[in-house]
């Protein structure tokens, strides 16, 4: 497969890989054209008549070398429609599509396309929209652009086939010319007679352009062989022969000077391309005097070698840079894959990991091309890891939303029930029903905070309307509620007194008082919240002190038993430590789960939220347990150090 077939195949691969990516996924560079990866060939074999190979075989002719084209000045497009219009001109017009411009149009179009899409997403989010509910709408311009690109691809395929056909025809023409010259090289007399025809064949040879790259060198060697043989047989008068050689020497000397000047050309790629043109001219010029052939060729070869070495070094540096880029991109892939593999226990974990991946995506965009054979593969690996993470995140939040939706419906149902009861005058029965509704409310899971506030206020309003009406009516049973109030206040005072005491029976005493408090019935509605806060303030203080005291006793007991554990065998302490480490990690996970759930609960109500208070107490108790397990592990470590 020659260089043009490779380039065409690469372009087709690129077009297949230019796909729509997620809003959160990075946009990859268009694959580097083949000429930025492939270096020129080294010097080849010499033709028969020259001492060393002519430069045109050091590097193939310009049209057959997969070398990078000199970067043209690019038009700056402002909108996607401008890019689309240019693509339409190429697709519908008569001009031959140039690969460099087609790649440039694709790159510019998709940069604008992604930028517009990200801007629309940002505007949607800034306007209060839900990122997970955002839908990417079809883009008419993109569909039109893809259609024009498809036409361009077909044109380039057709052009490529025509060029290949032309090369084959040119090959046959040059083979015919060689055969004709070969037929002239029979005797000096025949050579003299055929001189004009020979010169005409030389001119015809110059007019014939590209041939298949794999045939170019062999074709040139055969042509040069029979041309030299013809000149050696030619019996022209000495003056004409010397004039011909002199003219050819002057032309080749100028080419040598031009090639030598290219050593000072700052643009390596430009110098290489100019050298290719000089190669073409050098090979089209006839021979010089036999004694000067080696000298003129050596001079031209030396100048060519300088340019070729600079060109080769340029590609070696480019390859080294691309390998470094590949290593950096591989490291980023591994980072994203590691993040995607981590367990996400709640929304906080998902958001934290999302920020990390977005930062990695931003870093990815700062890195240049990887080697061509890996450029698309490494991007596909990176995109797959990102898509995996964001796909699972979308599924998680989709499930969470469904759960939120169900919880919201349950709370709305309770609101409707409360509203149906708010005007009731059946004080006793309705009071019990509303209190049961409040208890049921606490068992329902989370909803988004803003909606939760709204639903709670609506529910609380319905409850308050009834209880305020009941209190205003001064119904019977009010005296019982005040009796319950006094009983609960008495227990609170006993709990406060217990807090000042100490002793081994404190925990049992506190537990008994708590059970008594909970067995007492309702208190006046307007006193309920104040009493609740006073009760939980003293209970929380007692539980905290009891937890600390109990933890100390448990730790001391554990330390006392360590010697017995150690006596069981050499691995007993290590096994116990491993068990405690598993317990430690499990407790930490529970704490994290509770704290994540607390983040979704609504604590904005003026009346407070007993569910939040209860969860906070559980979290504190778990944290105390975590601390105790940590101290036990430290005790085992200290025991092991004593043994050593």
C-alpha cells in the first residue's frame, strides 16, 4: 500500500471516529495526518552509470513521499455556517479536495460545535435546570456538515482511483520510451542517425509525471542506463558534444548551489520540499563529461545529506514528543479508570469524583498528539473510562430521583389527609390521627431540600390549623395534657439531678427515666416544642457522658484481656487486630452513610426536626464507637511492641 492509499485510509478512519461525545466528555484532536508521523526513506542504491546514487533516489520524488506539507496560512472561520459553506463549495464544486484543508474544516467545525453545546448546557444549568435531565438536541448544521463530508470523501476516493490509473498509464509510457531508447543503442552510426528522435524522447519523458512509487527507482535506473549508453555511442562532432556536456554541467552546478543554500533555511519541512524539486530537476538534466560525473554528483549528494539529516532529526524529535504525550495520556487514562472503579456511597462521593474527572479532562486537552497508530486508541480508552463513570452516575441519580419522586408523592398524600382533618371538631380522634400522620411523615425518606421545605410547611400548616382551633376551643382533655406536662417536667428535673450524680447505676437509672417519659401522653401543643428541646438537651448530655464512661470501661477491660489473647498463640493478636480493622472500616462506612443522608434532610423548619436530631445522636454514637475501636488497635500495637 503506497502513501496515498495510507492517507486515504487514515482519513476514512478519522471520519468514522468523529462522533458526538457527552457534554462532560473531552473532545479529542483529529488524528494527525500521515505526513506528521512518517519520516522520509534513507538513501537508496545508485544507478549503473553514476559513481553514487543520484539524490532523487536518496528521497523519493515529492509527490510520492509521505512527508509533512508546509503549513499553509489557514482561513479563520467565525461560525459553523461559514465552515459548512466552505465544505459545500468543495463538495459541489470542481476543485479537487485537499486532505489538509478537509481535516482543518473538520477540526474547526467540531471545536465550534462542542463549544456551542457546552455553552447551552451551562446556560441551562445557570437557569436552574437539572444537569441529569438535560437532553442534547439534534444539530441541523452538523447533519448537513456530515452529508457534505460524505460527498467530499467520495470525491477523494474517485480522485485517488483516477490518480492511480494515471500513474499506471504514465508507467507504461515511460517503459515504452525506455524500450525505444534501448533500440537506438546498437551502434555509433545508428546513434547519430537517431539523435533528434532521442532528444524528442527525452522531452517526452520530462512531460510524463507521476508513476507508482514502488516502480520509480527501478524505472529511473533503467532509463539512466540506456541514456548514458546512447551518449557513449553518439558520434557527434566534438564541439556539439562538448557544448551539450557543458550546458548540463552548468545546470547541475546551479542545482548544487541551490541545494547548499537550503542548509540555512530555518523551516526544515520547507527545505525538504524544495530539495525534492531540485531532485526532480537534477534527474531530468542530461549527463556531463564522464570525468566530472562523480564530482558533480558527490557535491549534490553532500548538500542533500545535510537537508535529509535535519529532516530525519525533526521527525525523531516529533516521535519522541508523541511518545511522551502517549505516556502522559496513558497515565490520565489510569487515573480515570481508578476513579471509576472506586465505590460511591452517596451523592457526595459522586460529586467529588466528578470534579476530579473534569479536572483530568481539562489536563488531557493540553496534551498534543500521541503516535498515529495509538492516537485514536488512547482516546477511545480515555473516553470509555469517562463514559463508564458518567453513565453509572446518571443511573444512580436517576434511581435517586425515582426515590425522591415516590417520597414526595407519599408526603403529598399525607398533606391531603392532614388538610382533610384540619377543620375537624372531633378533637380527641383527630388529634390521634394527626399525630400518627406526623409519625408516618418521619418514616418517609428524603426529597430535594427546596421541595422538602415547601411540603413540610404545607403539612405543618394543616396540623397547626387544627391544634390551634382545638386549643382555642378549650376542649376537655386539656387538664390531662397539663398533667402530662407536669409529669414530663418532673422527669426532666430528675434527669438533670442524675447528671450531677455519678455511680455505677447511672446508666440504668437514666434508662428507666427515659422509658417513663416516653410512656406519658400528649402535652399542650404550644408547650410541645419547648419541652422537647429541654428534654433532649439533658438526655443528649447524659448519653454523651455515659458513652465516654462506658467506652473507658470497655477499653480497660479489653486491655486486661489482651494477655489472655496473646497466650492463645503467636497469631492471636494479629487475628484480633485484623478483626478490629474490619470493624473499624465498617463503622466508618456507616458514619459516612448517615452523614450523606443528613445532607438531604430538611432542617429549616421553625419547629425543628426530631428525625435529624435522632440521626445526629446515632452519628455521634457511631463516632464514639470508631474511636473506641481505634484505641483497641493501638493497645494491640503497644502489646506487640512489648513482645519485640
